[in-house]
C-alpha cells in the first residue's frame, strides 16, 4: 500500500479537487483506492465525490462510534475500487487533535485495505497536521501560480521538514504492521537508522516530495520552471522537488462540481482531466512495478523477521 498526502500552504489551492479526481482516475485503472478527508475545518471530499448519504466519518473513529477506519469506508465507484472516508460533519479542527488521536488516525490509515490511500488535509501548519502529512510515501503540495501561494507552499514544506527533523516522521510514533525483511541489507539499514535516532520511513522507502500546480496558464508563463526555481531558493537543502502535474484552467470544472461528479468521469477529455489522468497513469505504473519487484524479492529470498 502507498500513501499520498496532499498539503498546501494557502487556501483555495484545489487539494480536494485533485484528491477526488486522482482517486477516481486510479480506481478506473484497477487500483484499490481510498480517499481520506482530514480537512477538519471544511471537509468537502464527499461533495466532490458525489457522496451525500449519511455515512461514518473520521470523527466516528475518534468518538469510538466505529472500532476502525475500515468500518467507515464507503464505496463510490461502480468497480468497487474507490472508497471514501469522509471528513467531520461537526466542528473539529486538526490543531485540536491530541497526540493520541493523531497517532490513532495515522495507525488506522496505514491499516486500510487499499493499494493507494490519498489523504486530503486542511490548510495550515499545526503539529498534528504536519505529523499526519509526514506519514505519506508521497508527500505532495498543491498550489496555484499566485506569488503568495508559492511562498506559502515553500513555507509549508520548510515547516514540514523542520517537524520531521525535530520529531522524526510521525510514522515512528504510529504502530505499523510488522515488516518482513527480504534482505539482510535492509535490516541492517533500518537498525543503523534507529541507532542514529533517524526513524525509517514506511516500508523502508524514501519520502517522495512533489508539486502539483493547479489552475495554471492564465498569465502565459512557464509555471513549472518558475515554481521549481522559487522552491529551490526557499528550501536550499531540498535536493529534488519535481513538478508532477500542471493542471490547466478548465471551464468544465464548474459543471463537474455542480453535478457532484469527478471531472475525470464527467468530462474525461477536458484539459484538466487529461493532466490528472496522465499523473494517475504514471503513478499506477510505478505502484504496480514496485509491487511486482517486492513480490519477486519475497519469493527469491527467505524472510528474516
């Protein structure tokens, strides 16, 4: 299972739009995908995904009305590949989460029966939000090309890195499924990391940061290059922060939102749909290739626990 966390330094960047449509595109490609709405201030993934029924939410887990997040999964896609765990329908800000609640949410997310989990957060830099953002295998920031949005994205990333340096990834505090080591080298690497007080990342895989530029193209600039240069200047120690997708302004988005259906399903040929589908295609290929390699490795060598 791979976890994608979507953060943003500024509001109205379109995280929920990206999450809903990327999830639908991945599900259409046969990957079991689960959307988790952790926007505690203004959850709207259920609206963008067309889920209007009264179903369990993340708050039901925190209030012990369900025993696991798996019980709160609601099917959204005819194929059965797309599920949603809605955000709260009552007031609950992420900054108000206790450490125990943060750890419980993170642990439950990592136990979900899915190939890919996409987590949508509210805008902000609270400690619980950053800890949960850091559990991602892929840590992506969604931004527009406005100067203030770019600066806010750089600030968000800087704070996330500081949080990881100070406390280590939240994954270190979250109970994970036991790892099955297929090589002695991997076991030694993890033990060395623990001795150096550097918590290993999920399944020993390096964190993969990335940038998704939403609603670009209004001013005729080259946004990907411009944003990369800005982020490199702001975060000098960041070696690689690729622009993963440039989603253009698309007049079909408004009608898609009005119909409460993901754009990739209602207008699959629109410019924004094509950009998101291209990202989904690349991601699904990578996830399947990784799964094949892991399966081959587990068959080739005896497991060391």
